[in-house]
C-alpha cells in the first residue's frame, strides 16, 4: 500500500488540495482534522471542559466515529449523525485544537488512522501524519503559507458562508491555533525530517496543486 502524508498548519489549503490530489491518484483521502473536529463537537455538546484530559477521556467511549466515502468525499458520522457540515464552524475549529492536545484523544484516533492506511492507498492529511501516524509514508509533504494569507483564505470562506466574523478575529484565531498546534506536548505540529516543504504563499490553487503533484511524482518509492 502507498501512503502520502500531508501535514501543515491550519488554512494552508491541505484539505482542498489533498482531496483533489487523492482523486487524481485514485487514493482514499483521509482528513484526520475532521476526526478531531468531531470529538471537539461532541465535547462542546456535552459541555465538557476542553482542557480536562480526564473529562475528555471519560467521553471517548461514548463516541462512535465513522467515515463513509460518498463519491470519494469523506463524510463524518458521529454516533450515526452526519456532522460533516457542523464541524466546519470557528467554534468547533477552536474546540478541535484544544481536544487534540490530549494524548488520550490522539491514542483513540491513532489506530483508526493506521488501519485505513493498512487497507488502502491513502493520502492522509493532518498535523502529525508524517511524524507519528505514518512515519513510513512513501511521500511526505509539509504544506504551509504565511499566517496572513491563511487567514485571508479562511475569512473569504467564512464570509461566503455568511458567518459574521472580522478578518482580524480570523487572523488572531489562526495564530492562536498555530501556537496551540506547535506547542502542545503530544505530537506537536512540525515537519518530518524527510518531508518536502511546499509553501503556497502567493500561489493559487492550480499552482499549489502542481507543486504538490511534482513532489509526489518525483518521489522514489512509488511501487506497491
Ligand atoms: O486540519 P483541521 O483544521 O481540520 O484540524 C482541526 C484541529 O485538529 C487542529 O487544531 C489541529 C488538530 N489536528 C491534530 O492535532 N492532528 C491531526 N492529525 C489533525 C488535526
């Protein structure tokens, strides 16, 4: 099986680019952020203290996560409910950033993620895929862009959806999430030693897509 790991900070365009790349290659796309978001949503609904590992660990056995692929697109189901749309709000983004800091939450998801890669050719995106989840991935890409550019993209996305937020607030959230993701003790965001960094600052979708495809096509180990 072939695994491609794509890591990087929030808003670098990982999901959109990864989805398209996976479709191009005929691989399964695994959006691991969606899994953390779903746990964040559940914790919010339960009114849990997002910074309490004990409270989060107590909730995990109540959570049944399922990913179903509809036309190659991953839908997240939380205890049977399709939450794919609900997990995309700013509130859930921030909750995901908090819950993902807990080793118990990360351990809960690790086996699911590795299992998918054992059974399928995958393009998996997240924060620790190349470093922790799939250290033997044949291709590792660290996708990044400046905080300002990532905030601008995110702001445009939220505004198009009618969410009432300011650019300054989105930029502050991006910086806060970067800080949380890179400073946590458990599997912090960092590029794997053997990852190729792709910086998409100033690049449009097609340019970014081509840069990633070039990295994948140049990678040596492509045979099953
Ligand atoms: O990629 P995303 O924005 O959907 O991720 C949501 C949160 O989950 C983000 O704050 C980082 C966290 N995350 C993580 O810790 N590890 C992953 N493999 C994927 C996401």
